[in-house]
C-alpha cells in the first residue's frame, strides 16, 4: 500500500514538483477523505481513482502540477470550473484566500460539499451549475482553473479574469493540451502550451457550441 509520504517523495518531488507551498498543501489535504470507503487503501496511488458513475478523482501529480503552474499567493481569489469530488479545490484552498468552484453534475456537487465539510476548510464556496458562465457576481478572479476540457476557453471566463491573472485549462476534444493563459490587457492574452493531457470533456453549454470568443 502506498503511503502519503511516498506519494509526496516519489510521485511529486520525484517528478520535480518543488514549490514548498504546493507540497505542504498536498500533505495537509488528505486524499483519503475524497475517495469511497472501498478505495481507502488506494488513496495515495499514482493514478486517478473511480468515485462512482464513471467519475474519478484526479491523479495526485496532476493536481500538484496544475497548482504549481497557477503560482497562487495567499491573497488570490480563484475560480474552479469542475469541482468533482472536491479534492482539487481543497488543495487550492491551502494556497489562496478564497476558492469558488462550480460543478455541473448535481450528485457530484453534493458529494463535493459533503467531502469539503469533512475537511473543515472554510474558504471554499461551491455551487451546482454550468461553469461555462463562471461565477460573475464574484468576479474578477486572480486565477481560473478548469478540470474538464472545452474546445477552447469560454469567453465569459476570460472576461471574469483580472488583468495580470492566469487561466489554466485542458483544451481540445481528441488531442488535448494543458494551456496557461496570462491576461496582459482587457482582451489580450499570452498563451503557453504546457503538456499533453487527457481530461473529461466539458459539458453543458461548452458541449452545445456556446460562444467562446478567441
């Protein structure tokens, strides 16, 4: 059975995750709290794990890698599109001031709320809805992270990002790339391709040809 210490040392530090705040967050947030009871013994394994109805909890390395790429600070307000079981939001909550997370699958939104209540973290706000629209009443955000892949990044999310902020998202349907966008002006972005990934497709308006912008 893989231990939490092995997860940190081998899966994260062994793959060049070096930000001490990210490593501390990954150690503080117990992945075992977010997996079903019959998967507890697999909690720290180097892979996604099923959590029911074809949904999974992300691989620890990917959670840590994405958190590191966002370069968060303690004053940041973050929007997450795709709460899933809540694990990623919990990790981010150790790195930023406030996390706002939207989940489009109703039972999963309820599960995330239950899981996050077990952690006692009080700076995470969740709701059930289509993340394509973001969370406009709480905008602007310092950072936005997507955990499902749209064909391109929705315009409403770009609009809700502060100038100087970052969006991190898997993009594409077949050949997905993890993209990091840095907002340099009102409608100007610098784009960086990080690595090939495989995430579930973003559903809702994103899957129905919503207005994405460029």
